[in-house]
C-alpha cells in the first residue's frame, strides 16, 4: 500500500500537535484519577448528604469491584460518547481543508490515507486506555488494599475492541457524510441503537451489541462470555475500514 508508513508517521505527529492530544486523554485521566477515591468514599458522601433520609438503611461497604465498575461504566458511556464526537471529522476535516489533496499528490494512495487514519488513531486510543487502566489499578490498590488485575484488564480489552469498532465506523461515516457534525450525529445514532440492541439477549451474545455489557460484567467480577462479540466486532471493524477506503477511492475531492 503506497505511502502507508510515511502517512502513518505524519498522522501520529499531527495528533501530538493538535487538540486531540488533550481532549480524550484529559477525559480518561480525570476518570482514572477520580474513580477509585469516589468509589471508596461513596458511603461517607451519601451519609453526609442524605444521612437523615437514610434512617434504617445501611450503605454497603465498597470494594475494589466498585472502582473497577466505575472505570468500565465511564468508558462505555462518556468516553465512547466523546470518542464518537472527536472523530466525526477524521477524514472529512482534511478533505475540506485541502490537506488531503496535498497529501495525495505525494506517493500516498487513498487506501493508505484511510487505513493510516484508522490504525494510528486506534493505536492512540489503545495507549490512552493502557495508561488510564494502570492509574485505576494502582489507585484501587492504594484505596482498597487489594486490586486483582484480571477483571479490570479483561474489561479494558473488551472496551478497546468496541472503541476500535467505533473508530472504524467514524472513518466510514466521515468519508460518506463529509461533515464532522453529521458524521458525529450518525455515530451517536449508532451508539444509541447498539445500546437498545443489547437488550435482546441473542443479539448481545453473538454480536458487537454485547460488548458494553461484557466489559461491565468483567469489571464487576461476574461471569462473562465475550468471545463472539469480540470476534464479530473485529470482523466488522475490518469491513468498515475496507468500505471507507473503497468509497474514498471513488470520492471526488
């Protein structure tokens, strides 16, 4: 694929020079730093705020699983929501600004352009996830005295598969729609539909619709079966990026 490595380096350096370096990392860092202490001191906070209204009711003692669950919940909801909005203009922003035309006059194929966008940004999100999960893991151990890693990291990896799928989706939507706001709106629509689809158990068990539920279940230390949702999501991600490359090759810039 002509010019892929060169363009991938260009895309990576662009991330380090633009607002994308701060927004999603800032969100994940905030959740990683605040999740464990919030989980640890929730009973005290509840008692302080509504103690007189809780007569006869005992707030359960928090455990490390509450911290893990908070991290997984924030990832599957707010972080994924932010990811969709951030990557609404993944391809269209450069097409509108004329940067894409300039890049494609170099020895960079259109397929390399699309694939580079998807892979570099997926790698960026993976690095952020590892960093945030490490912080969550360490702070959970500090606040709760114990922090088994398997459930937390299993949950994080399942969410990463979901995030990669949405990056692939936003790559396609950004090519097809050509507007950052329109692509973000369509992506959020898919997010809502995926949430609704997860209610139907057969679909949740064998399709990407089950990934958010499986990530939460793993973090909570309950039984989970993420194999089929992960496999189908990875296959779908490949198909979405391939479709984006195909459409972009035929698109007039």
